[in-house]
C-alpha cells in the first residue's frame, strides 16, 4: 500500500506539501496540487483517516467553538467548516461561547476529554483557551480573531482596513459627523473596527460608543450618541446584531435612514436588502473563512509539523441606499 512518503517522492515534493495539497489548503500552488493528485492517483494512495485517529486515540469529530450562534456571520462560518469536514469524513460539534471566557473554557475541557481530532475557535482572547489546546497537542485553527504571532493557524479578515474604507465612504458621501458603534473593549474585532474608524477620521471629532455585540447594545449606544450636543449624521456599526439596535434607535427618534443618518454595518445579512433604503454593508466572506479553517485544520491533523499559517481574506464594501442622502 502506497504511503504519503511514496506520493511525495513521486511528485518531487515534501510530505507536508502532499498533506496540504490533498486537504485542499488554498495557499498551495495549483500546479503543485495537480502534480500531487496525479502522483497519488498513479500510486493508488488513499489517506487513512480512521487509522490516523486510532493511533492518536482520537475521534473523527471536530469541535467548533464560536462566539454567538445567533449571529449569521458565525452561522455561515459553521456551514463552511461542516461542508469541508463532512467531505473528509469528520463530524462537527457546535459550541456557543456567548463571548464568555468561562463558558469557552468549559467547552475546551469537554473537547479535550472527548479527544476531538481538532478545534476551530473564535477565541474570547488571544491565548488562554488556545494555549490549553496546543499544550495537549490538539490541532487548533482560530477564525475571525487573531492569535499571538506564530502560535497557531488562523483565518482572518482585515477588519481595520475594512472599517477605514467604510468610514471613508461615509465621508465621501457628504456626511460630516460620522460616529462609530462598536463592541466590547478587548474583543479584537471591536478594537480593530474602532481603530479603522479613527484612521479614516484623522483630526475630525470622534463620536464613538462601545457596547455588547447585540441588538440591545447597539440601540443603547446609538441613543447615547444621538443625545449628545452634536449628534452623528452617520454611523459605522461593528456587526449586524448591533445594526438591528441602531435601526430601532433611529426609528424611535424619527430619523430617516440615509437621508438623516447614514449607516454602514459589518456583515451582509439576508434582511439587509429588505429594509428601505437597503443597508450598505461590509461583507465578510464568512463561508470561505469556515471552509479554509477546516482545510487548515485537516492539514494540521494529518501533519502536526507544518509551520503556522495565517490566512487573511478580504472584505467587500457593498454600497446601498443607507449611506446616501438621496
């Protein structure tokens, strides 16, 4: 029976490259992928996932620990993870941390006790939970929120650059007093989106509020900003759940979306085109984040000696009526 080393020799590459190519990691050159797959087919090589798991005393199960199962962004990530995992013969267990480090810790304990093959996680901080997993030799990939440099695989979006572009769009559309509604301090995406807003604003006056990443938080933050002496005439909103609260606050104050207060929110949710005017959004490739994270995790399970990989995907600003006065 052919081995991964046989395939590597036939293709003229390393075993690490064979593992990445066969697991669909997107950073592998397509020409190398074709060469590796051709060599594997010629030799009749089939990765033996069951035998690998038995050797490591693992189950063919991946744990996915996300911050908010109600957020469509994380739901799409989950779908991407599951689709890739199922194709490779793995099942996925979904865990919802609710932005709670304590709850995340409990799920990590369960993952270790059940000897899952690997974990995809949106961490509540940069290290604590991931350190536990890596210390026990459990493969892990972080999504949405970065780890300390060089500590593990991760799939991210450049939130700071996306927030800057969204704020610049509002300024270019003629809004003069752009504000920002973002998430809790210490949550990396919330911090990065606030930083991007500040980058674009330069020396202009800042109008910013932090709140929980939920509709109630967005509504409370917006009401506080509108109560100020110079209320914002536009808002950058850090996620879609907060955007619901922002819209509620504007409606309660009798303010018209776009004409009175421009709004750009992160994540392109299904209801964004159903309101009038439709919502301008920063669309993140959530499904692709999940799919790529699963590919990286499967490659890491196959070969733990691979160097850490950080993949950064691009967000897209989709302009609609909520960020224009007309």
